[in-house]
C-alpha cells in the first residue's frame, strides 16, 4: 500500500523531467525550394542568436519562415535548423529547435555560450 503512495508522486514528477522538445517528421514528394538568402539585421541586444529562415511543410505545401533574432531559452542552448532529408518515399522534414549543444551530435548554427575571451 505504501509503495503505491510513493510511486504515484514519483511517476507524476518524472513527466516534468522529460525533455520539452518533440521531433516531428513529415514526408512530401517534391523537394523543398532553395533556401532564401537573408541578411540579418543588427542584433537587437546582447545574448540574441540569429535563427536562419527555413522552409516548413504546411498543409502539404512549402511555406518560408523568415530568419529572426531569438534569445536562447537557457544558457548553453544551441539552435538546430530544421532540415529536409531525401529518402526513397520523398523528402522528410525534421523539425529544428533549441537543445543542448551536443543535441543529436550537432552544434547547430546559433549558440548561447557567449564569447568570453
């Protein structure tokens, strides 16, 4: 009986410890358009990271999301760009987002480590 009372709070707490980022994979038959070249405007303030624009699937079509400056959600967070992976059945969209620096073995383009010298 006591075991049930101890396990319930532990199980409930473990749901909050799970990573907040989920991976989305969507297949589309035609390749995405070329990435658009964007010039980053001046950084709005220290600590922001440039998040490049990308093509994302919306209702079976490609939609361009422009680049933007973003503040990392925590110190050490790295931005990983969304990407398109060519497979036999078409193009698979792999959602990007913020994660730890070594997240999936990629450093990403933007990082929140600062530039201490």
